[in-house]
């Protein structure tokens, strides 16, 4: 029986004897079957289930089920064999020196759990049809020998620049993903928009759905079938009636949310032809590239405390700001604290819940007569019996 080792030291070919692994802190709370998928992907779920059923896989010497949660420090016993050749982990792509330099040039901050990048405009976050150069393809530059490959936990549009968080380990990826999906991560964008918003600050509450006929490549406001989408905005400075510099804080995470919302209120982001058409481009020497930048991110860190990072503007955006005479010190890109205010759906649900509680608190029919006598003359009599929403 081999001595306990780190899961990342596992070798697909070393399966002739019983193996033991010590559960790392990053895997604390992960399901047993998920642990195998992370660290021994060559062993299929069916094999893990059979081992568990026959008692061959054990945690701290005890039988375990695939759905059992692991704790850091526990020792996992894995029997010999079980490898499926077609499930071997994909070999890592060898990067050129130029690609490594491109990846390292984006780094803003590194911690044990995260790598924070300043993504330039024009670089896709992930690959796709005819998209071969992207951030995800450069992440091998940050993985040393025997280390897990870093992974993306959120995305930015190809033409949007700014803060992009990458998790170093599977455990930190799960941690950060929960913060993004739970909306506890705070993000603030800087944008230059066409025209002058009438209100200096406000909330855009407009449900979004995929626009028919665009193949899902474009979103539009759909009050009936759209998913809830909310964006806080604040005008920082104006350049007459031509353009305005705004802070944008997305409170939901819909595709193209900021772009669709600003276009919906009549002030498309400068350079965003998809949503603003020709009206999104300013005359003169202002760049035709999109002026949308993920300026700041504040998110919980697995080691405790907050990860708080800001990203410098790309060259074209910085040049436009200087040309229009905007003072960058007027915004520290501080996101609004607290959860988003309730929308129409949330308000209706709260009203229904309140009405339900009121009905439960009413006396039964048998005792209602006596209760009414007691309540007679009470100014609060009948409260909560208004028309249901």
C-alpha cells in the first residue's frame, strides 16, 4: 500500500497497487465522485460506483458512497486498476514564448487561489467557431508541473476589456463560482455612452431575452418572456450633449446586459455597433472600438478577507477620456453595497407571502365572533385584508 500522497501527484499508469490520497484543503466539502472527476478523470463514474458498492474505495478506512462529502485531511483509499484509456486527461498544449509573454502581460495580481487578469479588448475569453486565440487557451502559462490547470469562473465579451478572474485550483473555482452565481461578487464597469442621460443616476430594470432571428447572438428587452435583468448606473461626467462617462454595476449576469440596457434607454455604448448601430460611433478622432471596461472587482477570497482589484483602461479608452477632458479621479469605481432592490416579481412574491401570513394569523371561524368583539374599535382591525396583488 502506497503512502498518502497529494491528489495532483496521481499518475494514470500507476494503478498496479492500492493508492492512498490525502484530501487537500481545496477539496474540502467536495463529493467523492466529483473528487475522482477532478483528480483521476481516467476512472469513470461507473467504476467509482462499483468500488463504493463493494467497499473497495474507502475514506479514513470506512465505506463511502459516491455522493458522500469529503473533508480536508481525510485519507482516501483507491483500489488498483479502473482506468479507461478513452478517459485519459487531455495533454496540455505547448505554448510559444510569445503566447506565454502575452499571458503574463495581462496579470494584475496573483494569490494562492486566483490569478487576476486585465483582459485587452479584441481577445475572446473562450474559444469557439473560428476563434483560436483566447484567454482560456493561454492559461497553461500559469500551470507548473504537477499543478492543476487554472480555469475561468466568469467571462467578458470579446470587445470588453478589464478585470477577469481565473481560479488556480478546482476548489477555488468552486468557491469563486458560488460568489458570482450568488451575486455577492461586486463588479463595476466604466463606459462611455452616446448622448447625455436625463437622470444622473438610476436603476435599469428591463428583462432580457435572445432576439429572434439573430441565432442567439443578440439580446433585447422582453417584458413578457425575458429573464430579470438589473443594472445600476451613475453619470460621472459629461462632454456636453455628445457623450457621458458612466459607472455601471450589473446586479444580474445576463448576456450583453450592460450593452443591451444602455441601448434600451437611448444611450448606446460608444463603439457598440451591434446594439447602437451607426449611432454608437462618434465623429472625429474617437476610436471606433467599444468603450466598455470592467474597472473593479470585489469578491470573497478562500483564504479569508476580500480580493479587491482594479484594471487600467486600454489605450483607446484612455485616449478618448483624455481627449474629452474627463478627470479619472472623479470615480473610484466603488460598487454599491447590499443586495439589489426587489423588482416587480420579488415584490409580488413578498406581498403574497405577507397575505398568507396574515391569513394564518387570523382566528378560526369558531372563535372569530369573540375575537371581533375584542378587536372592535381597534384602528388596526382588518389590516392585511386588502386586495391581493
